[in-house]
C-alpha cells in the first residue's frame, strides 16, 4: 500500500491511497492546541495532541497530518515502525532532544522499515548526543524513504543520519529521496557534525538541498567495503544541491560505484583546521574501490581543493576505473582545482573551466595557462573550456580548448 501526497503542505492537504486490495487508508490529525476528537477529519477536529500518539494509532499506509504549532517530542523521539506518511500542514516546529524521528522495524529490527515519508517540518534547536541524526534509522535496509521540504537549523546532530549496518548483508538502503531540504548551523560534536551522513544507499536521489555552516561536512555518501555486502553504495544521484561554508568535505563519495554527482554548487568547503589533500575539498572521492563515478556540471569555488581523489591514513595505490570529471567549473580554490593522489592511474578531467581561457596550471607551477586553477599530476585536462559558458553547456557542449586536443605551447 502506498500513500501519495498530491497537494501542497499549506492549507488543505489531499492524499490519494492506491491499494492492492480493498483496504483503505486513514488520515489522522495532530493539533498541539485544543482538540475536539469529534471526527478527526481536519485540524479543527483533530483527535490527537501528540505526534507519537497518532503514529502509534496509525496503520500501515496511513497518513499523519501535523497541524500548525510547536511540538517537543518525548525523550527518544518518535518511532516510525511501519509504512507511513508524516506531513506538516502549515508552520510546524519540532524541537527538543534528538533524534526526533527514528525509522525502525519492530518486527525485524535488522531490516529497517520501508515506505516512510517525512515532509514539511521545521526542525529547530534540536540537541543530541551524536552519531544519530535528527532523522535517523535504527535498523538496516530502510527502503523507499522520502525526506523532503524540511528545514533544519541550530542542531547538534546530523540532520539526516543513516549509518547502515556495516559488514552485514542487506544493509543497503534502496530508493531514498532526500529532496529540497534546508540545513544550516549544525554545531555537533566529534561524531555528528555533517549535514547528512548516508551510509550504504543504492538507487537513491539527493537533490535540491541547501546545506551551510556545519562543523564538518555537507553531504557524505559512504559505502561499507565489506565483502559480505553485494556492493558498496551504488547507483546514487547527487544533484542540484548547494553546499557552502563547511570546514571539511562539501560532498564526499566513499567506496562508491556508478554514482552521478552533477550540477551542484559548492563553495568555501574544506578550508577549516589542518587541511588533508583528497579530503578537504568541494567534492571528494574518498578511499579505494571508487569506480564509474561521473562528476559533471558542478560549480566548485573558493574551497581548499575543488575535487580531490585520495585515501586517508594510507596510500591510494590505484585510481578506480571509469571516473570522469567533465563540464565543471574550478575557480578560486586555494590549494588546487583537481588533485589525484592515486599513485597510478590518470584521472580524466576534460572539458572543464579552470578560470582562465589559457587552461589550468600544472603542479609543477607551469603549464599551458599558468593562470588557471592548479591541477596535480596524473590528471588529463585536455581539452579545456576557454570560457565559463562551456560549463553551462555541460559535457555535451562544445568546449573551446586548443585545437586537436593539444595544449598551447
């Protein structure tokens, strides 16, 4: 049974239930003010004053509408243990001790929960102990999860934390959609300082989000390289996000395969603390086993490194196959535009704008342009774009690099 949201958050909310049988779904209403319990057909006739009470009373496939107001969930947060939609109607603020929502399958805790939607809330002034998340998963393999149109501000945990189930089969979360959320002022401790930490996802989309002023990273997409898993995180799309003013990674892809990172705008990332090459970057391809990663159409500016490939605490001996970096803009990155720390393998970074029509500067301090962003060794940057419009055209555009793919003398 699936619940589809078909009308906006403000004002009336309509939902269409699509059922495989004759069973019907129910909409339950929560109102933090005076409740009447006379019908439970709207915010004015709500039967519940607490979100957890409505969630507990709901059945699989039901919708809980939370009416305008401020709510402080109970200690330990609200458990979402079955397929359910929880949506705000009007301005709804959730605060207090995190996590606020925990996705957890009580029947089979090792497999998580599926078909959950959380939409339209303002999570504000949420405190936590770390390594959880304002929205988190207690259990593994959570699938068909949608988190969209929420705002997170002044929080001490990750806004969204899904740490998977390292080393166990079935840990991959499938078909997540994290869309159009705003995350700002994440002040967490040593283990929970990111906008999002998403482990072992597959076939998922992270798009249209705005993340700023965290105390570590913006978006971390992390795979568990254990041989018992069918694959590390894979086949995910990270696109059209804006990440700014984060001291470490803007967007990090770790142990990934067949991921697409496209049309993101990342600025002032990786400039905090003691920078580490390959990790303090606008986009980081981090640790081994990275294959078939496409990085295209991104604007990466004023960061420590625009794009870095590396492995911390050990040497990355070889570059993964099928990694392409095309149609991006590298401007104002203080250490380098692109760095490939692998000891073998050439990173294909063609048709990018390096901030100069004459192309990038090589790590030797010379190069075809001697003016554009710095590139390390083992990077193929020819041809390059000779103006910023080339980037707007993307990888299928007509880059105006040197003729026949050769750098100028």
